[in-house]
């Protein structure tokens, strides 16, 4: 078995606790556009905005879709980005101990530029893969395979920290080791899909033991 020396992170729900904000925003969006879908925010976690529009707004006009894009971009510019407990210390440990790191997110580059600046994480990750760089979103493995390629690592050398079902499926399809975070979905929903499960990164010794 190859040694794991590349650590790949999803962003929302893994490094930052933004899901409560998204829950309010996207459930309100579904209500305003009369989608009649209960807990819409939960359904689209880990899905890129273009994929969301293709799947759930295919019958809406281009004007409506463009309005949603603009509204979402404005919302993301104004979001608060707070660390998941222990995430900042874990990232620091990885950098100090020579691990390669990647941020792999379904969010657009514009949002990530703002978020990483607010969190003082600019230039922290060896590679950042956003929705702008992929043509197939999670659960397709494209994003994680692209990150591994950017790091010059085989998937077997990578471990992924994910919170969403779509993201976990993407990492699984990429044939990477997966640690689930129960920040967004209940442990019961995640545990059968991951190699191990944590609530957050507070127990640094345990998290390091996965590497």
C-alpha cells in the first residue's frame, strides 16, 4: 500500500461552517421559485451551481437562471466564514510536516478568493480546484482526480475529508480513502460510505492517525 502524503479537503462543512447559511438561502430560493421540494438545501449539498440549475431549473427562463446566478454570487460575497473546530490546527500540522494539501470545492473561484482571504488561507494549499476548473461536478470524481494530478500523486496516496453525500461519492469514485465529517449529514447516513467518521478536527491526535 502506498503511503498517504496528500490531504484533500472539501470546503463548506469541512474547513468552514457555512452550511447553516446555505440552508436558509437555498431553501428560501426553492420557496421563491416554487420548486415544491422539501429541504432543497440538503438535496443540493456538494452540487455546483451550474449542475443545480441544469437539474432543478431546466424549465425556467435564461433570465431566471441568470438572476439566480447573480443573487447567489452576491450572497456568497457577504457570507461569514468560521473554521470548523480544529481545522485550522490540522492544516497547520500538515504544512509543518511536509504533506501536500488540496482544496477541492464545488464553489466558484470568485467566492473562494473572498473566503480564503477572510480566513487568511491564501497560498496555504498546494492546489485549489473550484467549480470553474471542472466540467463534471460531484459525484463525478473529476475534481478529486484533477487535484491528485496537480499534486503529482496517485489516488491511492490521497485522503479526502468530506461532509456531503455527493462529495463522498466523488472521492469514492476517485478511489481515495475517505474520512467523513458529520457536520452536515447524520452519522448514520455517512458511516456506510466512508473509511472513518469524525464530528470535527478537535481530536488532532485521532485525525493524524488516519494519515
